[in-house]
């Protein structure tokens, strides 16, 4: 096993997924989600470890990691705060909201606060247009927001 | 979060009742009646029934569902697979999420009816990674079905009717909503759509014969089986029977979902949603998700069904209705849309990869007041270099919004060129 | 056999082929029927993403990509209709959006498909001045390849090559959309025995070889058909030369031998052509004239014959069939046995590289020669075609006559050294591991006096007084004699062989 890659427990969870798919490679996206839940992001050694498990080349793992928005290859803040900036949300002020949050946190979109607490980002349509504008905070949707409510939610994150 | 549509019909009637998302609650309202009827029929007859019902796919393409099912091979030499496309990522579209959160068993029953009809032994529900709550609801529903014998071996006592469902989460890529992009992603690769031929019914998920259907499409199927074709065809139009969950968003008084018959005039739906917010004037409406060309206020009478929308140069798509009022700068809309397509292009085909980037750069320059008349000519021309010439329809989806905006709101673009700035300071911020 | 009509001409094609494959089978692709393409390659899996090969197929409303459209009997295709031309212009224009204007400093210029197709199918001017996407410039991808990421058009040929052919899987395309970039796994290198093939298949100058970098413009080169001599596979090559100097080898397509590939070692072996070799005839290790050296050799042979001394020959698996045949005839004439030969061996692989590290061991065997490390006893005269031999074997030889095109170790032991021509300096044939006889053509002229081994042997024979031998050497005539004398070579000679080669009977 690669030094400093994911734990044996995670490896077992990954291997338990293999029988669900006619080809075990089908378990790759779920596997990456599992690794990321443990480690926060994937480094080259994690990709090499996955490559070994799935009998693929490390570069194929890295291709998958860099293709999908939800996978990270660099350290992240403790919390992810994403603002949807697609059309329905923008029509209802999402980008103004984003700018407000940038000012509030003192970072630009895509950056992490200096204390490592929050990574602020933007996302494409989250499927919540009826309750726009919307944030995705650590996987949970926070809907029907205004800037004040958004700040309140964010300030509550440790 | 939305717990039920503002207007309900057969599909969403019980969404407000939390118990409906559980098996017991579902079964109190006709749950699995459709499947019980289906397994008393010959599989081929179920396919015929769905075909005759006229049910059209609700994922954006509007293809006849029964016809799609009939493409599956009848031989049983290879296992057959269903895939439920729960990747809902079309901007303006948020109906599948509600169906999965509030009526997951409708989807699962629809899958099982389809499984019986085509002889599929396995299904994957490919759900977009961001829909974590809906995925948990589906997992829970799937567990209930295994516990009650609706999944696994010899379902409903039918020997040989075996089925397994796997809930599979995506990881954030719009292109995984494209049928073959989804299959690639399901197989653990980048979600880059495949060349066709071969088609999924011959060579689909993991090389097996596969049919891909949208969440909402599956959700209608149990009702068609339980209540019959005649009932189903009572609502909607001749060519587009049934209801759909229209999603209304943007500058609207009451955003949300409205379950209405296909063919309902757009103006009625907007009225149901309370009209333009603040009583303002309507400037434009996108009828079916951001990929579909915008309509000007003169077209509000259009019946919301594919056949009528096509006559007006646009499409039903996923019924995601985005309302834009008089303050809206259409060049900013073009910036938002073109950024989206640039970001989400998978990058394989030359025209899509480079064309989406080019269009976005031009729109941004125009909005910043640094555009010229030549740029307007480019916005006319570059979409035509992309349309109809790529591995999948993403390039068309990227071309159409620009074409729609230039067709109906060219004056917004011209004003940016003439005034060397955005002349709509009241517009939503970019 | 399905009938395919393209631009009004009907062709009969094989079953189960796409349009591009069918044209390639017929040898017509881009030399008869022009369907421009980037991502398709005859020896790689179909990709279908560059969109350059779009054609109009009667009965199909949209343009189809010729690389992935199966030919159906009666299919009618147009490659020159207005929609096709518009599509080609469109693809060209869009490919140039993010492509840097590097032609003046790019090695690919002159053999670049972007240049060629822009000229043929593209637009005259650019309609954009948008800044191009940021990417790397002139970085090392590994020990052999220079990578200009900015120039990459994302055809993914190199990715497919590394996954399917070299099976080393180093390259990938990261991210998506117009942020897509060709890359290596972090910290990895492109390092496999076939790495330089990616520079061949890259249609643009994104992947170029360090070896060739900035050496010469390709329009100063002309390409000569030849065969690599580093192992018994006999990969077909082009030797690119200018001003009597070879600048590189490129693989030459032969579907029976090496497809479109060559290993890096073979490709770089052109650099073995140097002047670090025997350039002056020597007798007793002192330079002399060619005539004097021949005289000494011929005298030794005559003396040995008159005294009944043993004359032996040592062949070389690096020598051409024609030279080996003359050696055989020579030994017959002097009463010697067939020559022996020794073959250097090493590692082979599953793709091209063979264990025997010489091009013509099979030819030597086909002529009846046997492998041996020893001469089988003392000899009065040994006539040796030099290449990598052990000096000990020749301790009991009175007069060692060495015909050398390199810098054989036997030079310190030889009594007569005669400069010979290497395979790049003459015409001839080699027989590869699968008994395929392949011809090579003269590429450069030595800057000193040297002859083919067969010609040297004829001259020695004349000096030695062997009946019926003349100095006048015609390799084609030798080749014909060989084909008549050895049954396996029947009908195979330099007058009849094309550049694909032919198998022994």
C-alpha cells in the first residue's frame, strides 16, 4: 500500500463495492468519494493506490479526478461554501450574494480563508431554481437566501 | 426546500405527505399496482402498452419511451441493464429532485415495470453527486424494496424475475446527463459521450444492452399501467400526453414547480406562478432549460409541448421555465449561459471545445463594452460551425441559446457595441 | 464486397470497414481521395473527436465522420460539397483559436497537418485576437520527447498509443472543455522503449523529439527507403538525408513487419553512422593503398591454395544477402567450407524488438551457414566479414583478412584490413526473423574509398587468380544469381523486390 494514502478501512469499503458492477471500474467514482470523505482531497499517492486497486494506470485516475467538479486534488478548507451562479439564481441576485460573501470572508471566489475554515466557490445549477438563490454548504442545500441569512449560516461554521 | 408543487396532479398529488416517500405510505396510494398488472402481462405487451400510451421521455429529448424500450434485443444471451438518468443538471430544471425526494418509489416501480418489459436484470440510478439528500432517500427506498421482496430474486413470486438496483452518485459534470456520457461515467471514466454507432441498446453500460430513461419518465410508468392508456391520454396533447412538472424560476412572483398537462399555454403557467415579480413587464422567457432558445413576449401563447414549441424555433427540453423581466440585460444572460457551456463542455470535439470558449470570450467582451460589429457577426456564425457536427448534442445545446438571444434581442447586443458599455445598469449583477 | 462511391468514382472495398479504413486499405487515403483527418490513425483505436474527416453521405441528413461510418454497399459519399467545405473550414478555424503562432520555431513545420490542412481546407485570415489558453512551452516529457503543450490539438493519438501499443499508459488529458490539457501523471515521465513514436503520430509540433530538435528544416531532407539493422525484426524505415548526411530515421509503414512503429533504439541507430571506423586500408596495421592491401590479401589466398592450406570464412549477420552469397561462392572456389557466423543476442519484447540483434541471421542460415564461435581448428587464411567478434577465435590463423565497415575488435589482430561499405552506403537485401527478404537502398556515400564486401571479395579473387572471377561488380546481377542458386530465394532479387519485401519460399 502507498505511504500516506487512504486507510485499510476505506480500502475494504471500496472493495465491497466491486461486486455491484459488471466491471469493478464502475466503483471508481464511489471509491473516490469515499477517499475524499476521509482525506479531504486526493494526492498522487492516493491516485497510485487507487490505480493499484482498480488495475489502472495512475494517469487514468488523475484524468477522472480533474474532470469532475466535486473531486479535489489540493487541500480544501474545513467547510465548503458554494454559491450557485447559473441563470435562475443570477436573475435573483446570486452574484451579488457571492460578492457579499467574498467581502465578508475576505477571500475571492475559489480561495480558502487564511484560517483554513472556509473554501468559497461557485457552482453551476444545483437544481434548486424554485428556491433561488441557493448555497451548498458541506453537501447540504441552504435555500431562499439573502446575504444576511447566508452570513449567519457561514458564521455558524467552525 | 420544496416539499410539493404549487399545483399538483397525479404524479405529485401526495408529495406533501412525507410518508409517501416510504414503502408503506406509497402502497396506501396505489403503490405497486402498476407492477402487479405488468407482471400479469407478457413483457412484449407491456412494451406495446407503453408505446401506445404515447409517453415521451421527460429528460429533454422527448423520445417515445415505449419505442426506446423496443430497441432492446429480445435475446437473453447477455444481461440487460436499465439506467435511470438522475443527473438533472439543466439550468432551470429542478423537478427530478423533487420526485426522488418525495416520490422515490414511483421511480423504482417504473424501473421494475421496465425491467419486466425488456428482461433487464440490473439497474443503475445515476444521480448527480450534489443531490446527496435525494440519493439517501433513494438508497432508503431501495433497501425497503429488498426487505419486502420487490427487489432481488423472484419478484412478486415470478420465477426468473430477478432485479437489482444500484444507486450510483456522480461527481459534478453536466455532460454526464448525456446518455452515453452517463454510461462512460458509470463505468468509472471521464463522462465523455461516445460515438454512435454503436447505440446503447446494442452496446451500453459495461458493453451490455442498455436503456437510459429519465427519472420523471419512469415515474409516469406505474400510473400508465395502473390506470390505463385511455386515462393517461386524457391529459396533455395528442402527441404529448400526460402531465409534467414545469419548473418556473427567475423574475417570477411564485417560483416553484407546477404539475400541469403538457400543452398548457406558457402564459397560463406564468399566471399560475403569480406573474412577473413586482408587476414588472416581461422581457423574455426561456421555456425548457437554458439550452433552449429564448422566446419573446409575443410567443407566450405557445402550448407547452414539444410539437408546438418546435414550430416557434425552440423546444420543451425539461420544462424549466426561466422568466426575465424588463430590467434584464440579454448580453449578461448570454455571458451566464456561455460560461456554463464553456465550463461543462467535455472537450472532445474540436467545434464544441473551442467554440464554447470563443463564444464566452466574445460575450464577456461585449458586456464589458469592448465588442464590435464584427463580434456580432461572429455570434451569428460560430454557433453554425458547432451545430449538428459533433459526437453529442451538447454543441447544439451550446449554440441554441446564443442563436435565440441574437434572433430576438439583437438590439441589446447592438446597444453594447454602440454605447461601448452595458446600457442596462438595473440588470441583475454579473 | 461492398461498393463505395466517392466523388463519383466507384470502389470495391472489403467487408466491415469504415470509409477511412476502406480508403486506407486501397492505398488511396490522401493520395487519390482526400479526406483530411487528425485523430484517426490506421493502427490506433478510432477516436472520432477532431471532426475534420466529416463527409456527406447520401441519404443521411447530417455530415458523418468518415473514420467511424461503416461502409454499406451502395453508399455514395461526397468529400467536396459545400457543407463539407464549410465544416472543414470551421474545424480548421476552431483548431487555431488556441494554437500558438509557432511555425517559425516549430520543428513540425513542413510536415505539419495543421499547416497542410489550413492551407488546403482552411480560411485565409483569422477572425479572432482572443488571448490563447495558457499552457506549457518546450518542457521535457521524459528522456526523449519535448512537449509544447500550447500546440496540442487534443487529438489524443499519443494517449491511445501509450495505452494500446506501448501499453505503458503515461499520458492523459486532464480537466475538460477548453481547459483540457495533455499531461503526465504528476511526477511521472514518458519513458518507454517506443516513446519516440508519439512524435511521429502527433499531427502538430506538440510532441517532438529531443534528438531532432532544431537540427534542420524538413524541406531540406529527402527520404530514402531502407530497413533498420539493429535486430532481426527489420523494421522498415525512411532515412532522412541532406547533403550526404543522415539526420534521422522514421518508421516506414509495413503492415507485415512493423506497422507504423519502430523502437527508440532502432530509430536512433542512424547516429551509429560515423567516421569512427576503418577508413584506410591497412596491412600489418599500417595504412596503405587499397591496391596494396588487395594485393596482400590475394597473394595470401593464392599461396594457401598452392600449399593446400585451410582457408576459412566468417560471415556476419550484419552483411547483406548478396555479400554473403559472394562469400559462399568465394569459399567454394577456394575449396573452403561454408562460412560460420555468430549472432549477438539480447532482450526481446512483445511488440517489435527481437532477441537476435542483427538484421540478417536468417539470411545467413538460408544460405546454409551455421552458427559457431570457433573456426574449428587452425587455418592458413581467414576471410572475415567484420562485426562484433571475439578475438580469441582467430589465434590459429596465419593471415586474417578483415572486411570491415565499422571498427571491428579484430582490427588489432588483422593482417589485412579492407574498408567495406555499410548497409547505408549500398543496395542490398536482409532477411528478417520471419524470413521476409527486404531491400535497402543507398543513402549516403562514404567520404573514403570503400566497397561492398561482395565487390572486395571479387577483387581478392582476381588477384588470387581464381578462374572466372572479374572485378566488375553488379549487385543486381549477384542478387539474380543468388535467387537462381538457392531454392528458397526463387524469384526474389533486387530486380523484382518492391519496398514491402517478400517471404522466402
